């Protein structure tokens, strides 16, 4: 999983930083499983990036099992079993 969250550069791409931010929020309990994550436009505002970069970060979070897209809603937080 860590290879999805970091590449060989010193600074990971912004979409990876977004994924890491919400990953930490979920694993540290600031966002509980089942809670809605912010919509992509809010994530983009918070991280001062484009909506497409924000969406890419949220999609990566879903790819590693810590979010799920629900039709008609933003992503919801998940905390998969180890």
C-alpha cells in the first residue's frame, strides 16, 4: 500500500498528498468510518488545487480501501480490517 502513497521523488504529487491527508484523518479517528468526506470542490479549495487533482486524490483513497464513492453523494470514509 505504501507504494501507492509515495513515489521516488522527495515530494509526492499533490493528489497523493491529498490521499495521505484523508488517510491520516481516517486512521487517526478525526473522520470516522461511514462519515462523508468533503466534496471534491471543497477538497480542491482546502488544498488549493484543481478539482481534477482533488478527485484523483479521493480516487486513490478509494483504491486503497479507505473511501467509497456513493452515487449522488461524495465519498464516504471506510476503515478496512487489517
